[in-house]
C-alpha cells in the first residue's frame, strides 16, 4: 500500500511541476526541457515522492541502499506516471 502512495505522490508532483511549476521554472533551460517531457519529470517526481512519503525509513539505510532505492523509485515513478498519462491522454481523445 505504501508503494501505491509513493507512486501517486510522484504522479502528483510530476503534474504539479508540469502544469503549475512550469511558469516558475521555464526560464531555466534545464527545467524548460525537462518539463516538456512527462517521463523526464516523472523520474524526478518518483524519487521526490519516495523521500516525502518514506524519509524516516530512508535515513536508516546505508548509502548504497539509499542510492539504489532512490533509483528504483525514480524509474518506477517514471514508468507509472507515463503509463497513467498515456491512459489519460487516450481517454481525453475519446
């Protein structure tokens, strides 16, 4: 259940950044390019979502485990968000 919460948190962060944060961050070239790509933004939303939801567990991990956990949630968040975005886009066209 915690994994679903982390993935949905990453999904929310992604779309907050793309639709609200875009106006604040578009003046920085790196962020402008990143925010145009849902998967790219979702990877960052995934690891941020994990840190927000599980920071107590995170600080108890060893450094290699911290890094691998962040990478796993980053890519899981990216894939989850991209899949949900594709489904939402399909439904919007119908």
